[in-house]
């Protein structure tokens, strides 16, 4: 989380400015006073990184606690081949091959194949979007090759009626719900504010380099004109010292152009927004997400309650060979 903060372009510029400012300050003012400005920039960077990474870490811990509480479920399984011996375990301890005892009202913790069904009915609307209840048949040697048999229980579905037993065949990321959740783990896109700050940082860098180059060329040109007027050698000790000072002046222009307080002010304002949203029972996982979360006026969902971007994308295009435009 700390390393992610340094992907920000302004923070990268601030790091370079801190090093350059420290070196220049020590060169010009000595060790006693020359390190003040550079250390001040480093302190600002530390505050920005600490606030951002610390907030993200605390929210990550809170989200993990919520997810763990949400996923807690005690289930009854049969292990060891003795069908009379049933044990209660946490749903996260299920392994492939466990014989799961299914009762009315439980949420199926993993993908299973029904081996015993007593009028078993499952609600699969949370996964498939179909509201009609699905009757589940037990699989036997006689019906295993029948195409219309429905003996598969999908994880995260609800048992409406009946009871039975089922063999666990898929857990975790290997289950249908696990595969769907893994596809939802996409990289965070930059928020509008982050995009604007990125443009500002690029513009500051380009403008600072351009002005610094012009300043250096102007000072060198002045030395050339003075040398021609005085008929003195250009590479004298005084002119070399003046060229070094011109180079330091041009670098100073770049350092001064960097707004050290801008990212700090943005970080503090976002942290304040996150705390205000927390008071309203809105837990924001990422600090920059408060910008888009706070500006949201409409939430688009499908019939299963899945959050979407309300944008359609072409993923695959099939064209006939005989197609003519």
C-alpha cells in the first residue's frame, strides 16, 4: 500500500525535488541550515503516504472482518465413511469429497452433486437470475446419463424446501461463485481528481523544465556577451563558477515550481471526507474512492442485484466469411 502511493506523478516529482533541494541547500548554505527545505518536503511526503496508506490499511482490515463475518456458517458433514457420524464444521473448512448434510433454509456453501434428495428445492436467483425454484434430483446409476436430470447444487444458493445429502465437488476459487468473484477483481481506475492531478503534474514538469532551460540559456548567453565585451577568456575561473551558479538557479526554478502542499491538501481533504462518510455508516475502502462515492446519485443494478458500470462493451465479434458491407 505504501508503494502504491508512489505511483502518483506529483509524489514522484516531490521525491526528486526533495533530493535536489537538499543537495543544493547544503551546497549553498552548508550543513547547518541547508537541509531545512529538503527535509520539509520529505516530511510532507511522509505525511501524505502515512495518511493514505494508514487509512487504506485500516479499511482493508475492517472489510476483511465484514467478509469473514458474512462468510461464517456452520455446516454438517459426514467424513470417514461412517454415515452415522456427523460433525459440525465451519464452511471454510469444507474440502472436495465431503458429504454435506442439507436442510431447509441453509445457504449452499460450495458446489455439490446431490446424492440424496427429499423433495429438495433450491433458489438459484442470486446466481442465475431466474426466480423460479429449481427442483433437485439425486443422482443414481440409472439416471446418471439422462440429459434433463438436475442434480447439481450451485454454491451461494438458498435451499427453500426439503432436505438431502450432496458430495462437495468445488470449493473456493474452483466453485462457480468463486470464479465469478475472481473476475470482478479488476484494477482500480483513476478517479477524476487523480486524472486532473496527473495532468497538472505533467504540465508542471514540462513548464518547469522549459523555464529552467530558458533561464540557463539566458544566463550563459549573458556570460558570453560579457566575455566578448571584455575580451576575456570564456572558460575562466569566474565564468566557470558563474556557469555552476546558473545551473543551480535553473534547477531551483524546477524545484520551486513543484506545489509541495497540493497533494497534502488533497490527502487531508479526502481523509476528512472518508471520516464524514463513516459517520453516516458508509465504509470506504480506498481513500480516493470517497470522491466518486460521494458524488454518486444513481446506482445501476441488474435483477440479481449486481452492481454494474451501466456501460456495454464488445468483447467478441463473430463475422461470416460471406459478409459484404
